[in-house]
């Protein structure tokens, strides 16, 4: 079972919306809202805060997604701050920062914050991998060009959408949500 038509995905990111629909294999209702961006240590805290805020505005069951990248050498940083780092320094700066760390292990995290009249919760999908030496590929979005999933040599941006979807953190989060709702 997947989220039924009573749920709406709240995102202004066209790529996240398209990818969620591709993973689910169906159309997903969507709303674009300007939600406050909580500065928190974990991606889960950010997603839960956004889901609660979206529910307060829409007064209907909502799903909000937040994603992050956790570099092991940096104690999980940048996590939910990856978008800010990408916007300020570019993807290449993230790769360069890890050059001297001696450990390029990274975890891609996708958290779905869910809020209904009955309460709120999060589900999380994780994919292990390594940080590329430099951005590669033209597919995907966000930091896909620097994330190399475990067991592959290509970045998410070098894969087709279907290839990425089979192993992505986003798929794992949506599968967990579907299982929870079943």
C-alpha cells in the first residue's frame, strides 16, 4: 500500500516530487508551501518540524521530505546542512573538504515527515556509499553528482533514474512509509 489520496507531498522541489512519483508508480498530490527551515542536528528533526508546520497550514495529512548527506570523517556533518554547503561553496568544495580526511565514507539519508490529525512521525531511508573525488554526471539533482552508492563506481548523477531508484535512500524511505501504512 502506498500513501492514499488523502496525503499530499509538500515540496517546492520538482525533482523530489517526480522521483517520489516514479518510485511509487503513481501520481502523488503536491502542495508548494514556504515552510520554515529549522536548523537542527538531524535530518529527522527538520522533516518532523516541516511536517507539523505543513499540517497546521493545510489541515490535511501531509508528507514532507528532507534529505541529507552524512560524512563519517566529519561526524555526520553536513547532514541536513548539505543544501547550504552546496549553495555556498558548490559540490566540488564538498569533495575537496574530504580530500585530507582519509575517509570518504558517506551516508545518503532521506527522511519523510508525516503528520495527520492523529499525530506525527518520521520514517528514514539510508544508502551507504562514498564521496566522489569530484562531481560527475549530469542526471539527478542536488548532490547526486558526488554520491557513489556502495557496490557501484558511478555517482547517482551518472545513473538512469530507474537505476538510482532501485538503491536510493529515497526509495528506502518511501518503502518504509508504505509498510507502516499497510
